[in-house]
């Protein structure tokens, strides 16, 4: 079963959903195999190698959950530049009683982190509404002059919802794409850092689209409950999983065509042991794996904790820091990673 988990990350949910839920059992399967290692060491030590090598074969998976590498690569080195990825949940705009305070707190958090490149998902902006200004004060606070923004959806009154990348370094080219039949998509910005040009992707993949009732049901679910509602939730999850797989392949195709080293930031809405993650992260490093600390959750709601927000990067660069700011201003925590250029 453990080995099947390793293979499941290479199989698109579009082809089969039979292995789609296996990654959720990964930690339990590792623990079970560890128990068998100990058991067979006591009774028939040769059999212990079966479970031991099954665990060892998935060391890459272990690092995606428990970043062992960061124990040996911990660094106090000052970064040449930093990147923040943050799903701001439209700055709390529809929380009518508190939206101004939420927006102010988010902008202050961004200012405190003093990041050089900022990638926002689920951003909100409206040039016609001067009572809820979002992007201009951020640019003023962090003293950034360059911006790429793309609406994934619009509403009456000039309301825009989408992706925004703000940079202190010059943006010399940009591109945006909305996924078919979706309010999700990606943008990239070609940014000149010192004498290097890098392509920074800002990605937001298909959400599960669970509502408040769905999450409440999951939180309070017991074995005696009617399974009908749980099946509806599961169906929503599997449907979104299939869509994210297709979207990940579109992002990967764009990444492969880049003539510049890439950084990929964003909300994947999928954990690290999935086809979505492995497709996009192929040939790239993960700042959490290099410098992160367990557990590193970036989404924590309704007793569900996941790492679904990432900063991935080209091997040309050295990651010297990674942190998650656990402030509940959005339904996501921001991820900040620092990098040095490897001479």
C-alpha cells in the first residue's frame, strides 16, 4: 500500500480516480510499516527489510511532509531577495463589519515582512471604489513600482478578482491565462533581478468549492451519520482533483517553454503528495523542503490542516529561508522564502 502511494502521485486523476485518495493514508502507512520493522527485528529480522526499504524508497515523500533536509541546511544567511505567496481571500471585502480592519491588517503584515516580490491570489481591486483601496497602499508600503495583475472574474461596479504580482525589481514582460470554465488561472512576470531575468509564476488552481455546511459536516461527522452528504463532499473533492490535474499540466507546459529560470508561487489547493504537485514541481526545488519546519501548514480550517501554498524555484538559486506567518487574516497563511543567487 505504501508503494502504491508513491505511484499514485504519478497517475493523473483524469485517467483513474482509484488511487486519488491514497496520499491521505501516507503517514498512517509509514507508521504501520515502522511497527512491522520493529516487530520483525524482534522475531525474524530478515523480514524487517521489506518494510524498511518500502519506507526508504519514499524518502522524497518524507521530506515533503517532514523536511529532514532543513535540519542540515538551516541558514542564518541574509537573502539577496525574498518572495511572498499569499491568498488574501479578497482582503475580507465581504465581511462588511470588519473588512476595513482585515484589509489594513493584511497590508501591515505584508509591510512587516518587507518582501521584494509579492504574489497575491484571490486579490480584490476596484478603481471606482476609493473606500476600499487595496493594491496602491501595498505598493507604497513596500516601495514597489512594478505590478502585473489579471482578473479571473469581474463583477458590477468595476470589481476585479484575480492574481497580482508586485515587485521592487523591474517587470519587463508578463502574461496571464484563465483556465477554461474556471475562475482560476495563472500569470507570469519576467523580472530583472540584478543582471538576471527570472520568470515568476503566480498560480491559483481549482478550489474544492466546499461551503460552510460542508466543512461543518466534516468537522462533526460521526460513523452513525448518514453517508449521503459525505458522498456529496467526496464527489466535489474528486471533481476538483481532476480539474487541478488538467490545470497543472497547462502550467507545466508553460514552465517548460520558459527561456528563463522560474519561480512558482501560489495556492495549488492540493497537498504535496499529489499528481498536481508533482507535475508542477518537476525539476524544481521546494523552499519548505530546503528550509522549512514541520508542520508548515498554510491552510488551517475546520480541523483540516494542509500545506497547499508553495514557493518552488530553479536549482540555480539557493534558498536560505522559509517561513509561514500564522496570522488568521485570510483562510490561508502567507509563505515567505528568501533566496541567494548561486555564483
